[in-house]
């Protein structure tokens, strides 16, 4: 659609990406640590850029930045288009920043087209967990969802707490610690976030962008232990074995079968056991292991599917324990609820995608995003993914500017249609 009209905006977007990459180099990639001076410099750059474009710039009490058309600065209710400016160490330049640049372009285009619906672009701090161990810090502070443990969490580099780092930026922690939203949340009509896709789906399907239907929640177990009985690998006949490794393999195979079944019946699920090991102090090629530990990470955008998988996991562990004479212990479960995107916003974005000349396409988000924090705070939220190669959180992430402009055009078309 109208790519000719978008050309000046494309150049602006390229300039921002280029300048911010140059401001935060780290090895082959970039680093913009959460609540650091580099993050502040990135925000200062964006503020100067926005002012030069005639936009109003405001900071909230957590030092996230808000951009708007001057006539919408004091709007009582408004839509928000935003994302985060921080990155992981030696990360890519587009994870987060793309969503902020999209918001700025929506405003600049809106200024030219006379956008009547009040829209604000939000540049959030501290989304990545790489620095303080927990994620979505800027949006949690803003929406009153930050915990005492998060404020006390030490920075991985200097061991000073998040509260200390916030204090160094002049942020008053009292309302954040009290769990007070820093803005009346009912003023936000909806939150839209453009983000690079972090998986391979859009590249494989040759689609430039997609509307996100939900952000997967998960149930996680850091270390499930299966305990059996050690023995000589040559001497113990099968019938006498209580091999925890085979028990784990049996369990994972059953979970995998269930996964396939859920997919074939239209459900959403991903399942990973990324850390697996027998005790290196006791294991040997010629020895049946005593025990094995493994992580389990089960994700779905549907709470019922997660509940089903939890039940299924425990049933199958009980069955395998009985059949093989082993014992499973999952340890504590670490849950995170799925965040469904707002149906009306998803439908509006799908229609807008159609109007940009691309067959509407939707997908689930496997990774978490600030949009989930807004959804959990009761703010209607939605996301647009942009095709991206090589995943994210690494310097090789690769988003084509033309795909980014398609994603931005979808959001613009959506907001212009919602402009009544
Ligand atoms: Zn991100």
C-alpha cells in the first residue's frame, strides 16, 4: 500500500535505527542496559528527534517517555503505541526499539493526515530480564505491578539493586513500591505493540507481518528429579532395572505425543526440556544412573491447555513411576498466566492488515512482552509481529525495513479507522 507516501517515513525510521545502533555498540551487537545511562541517552535521543518533528514529549514518574501530537498532550483518554528501548547484552537493535519507532512514525504520519484519535507513543525502560533477573520493569512500574523482590533485585554487573539504579535516575520509588499505577489506567483505551517475531514462522511462510492473538503463558519446573536405582550396565537384566533415564525418556515421549495431538486438534502448545543431566560425580558409561534431573517448560496461550498438561504430566509420572519402579519429584512449579490479546483490537488490526493489501494472518507469541503486562493490568492490548530472521537477543537479528513499514502501516490503518 501507498509505499510511495511512506518513503520519507522510511528514511526517518532508518535514521533512528542507525543513530541508536551507533550510540550503543557492544561487540557485533548493541547493549542498552535497563535503567542505565545508555538507556537514558537512547531516550534523550528519541526525545530530541520527537521535538524536532514537532511532537510533545513527557516523562512519567518511572522515567518512561511519552510522545504525542501537541493537541493530544492533555487528552483524557488515548491509545498507546509502544515498546521498550533496552536490550540484552550484545543484543540486536530491533528487539524493542522497532515498536517505539513504529509509534513515532504513527504520530508523524498522523500529524500529516490529521489523526483525530488521541494516540501516544510510549518508550519503556527495562523490559529485558538480563540485567536485574526479572522482566517488564518499566511497564510493571507504570501499571503498579512491581514487587518488592523486583525492586530489591541486584544488577548482574554491579550488584546494586534496581531501587538504587532507579534512585540514580531520580525516580521516586515510593509509589512504585506501593504498587500505585503511575497513570490512571482507565485513560488508556488500548496498548498496541509492534515487535520483531523471535521465531521462524513469518520467514517460513513468507509473510511480512502478523497480528498476535495471545502471549503464551507457561508452567515451568526448573528441576524435575527422577530417582531410580543405580547398577552395572552389563549385569542387571531389564526386568530388574529402575532406570531413571529411560523413565524420563518415556515421560518426554508421552508429553510429545500429547503435544502432537493438541496441535492436530487445533490447540496451542510448545514444550521444552532444555536442561538434562545425570550427576557428573556419579555417572559413567557402564553404570545405570541413580537419578536424573531435567527442566520442563510448557507454554500455551490457553489456560485450559496448560491445566490439562499439568494434569497429564502428573498422571503420566505416576504411571511411569509404577511401571518402572522410579520416583518423580517436580519441585516447585513456576507459573505465568497467558495473556490474551483484546478480541476487538485483534479484529481491528486484522481488518487493517487486509486494507494494507496483505491477507490477514494471525499467530501466537511464544515470548513475553510488555503488552502482557498491560493486558494483566486490565488494559486492552494487542501486538503486531514483523518478520525477522535469526531470532532475537543476538546481533544477527535481521528485520527488513520494508517489513517494518508494513507492520507500522497496519497500526496506522487501524488507528485511523478507529478514529471516530
Ligand atoms: Zn522485546
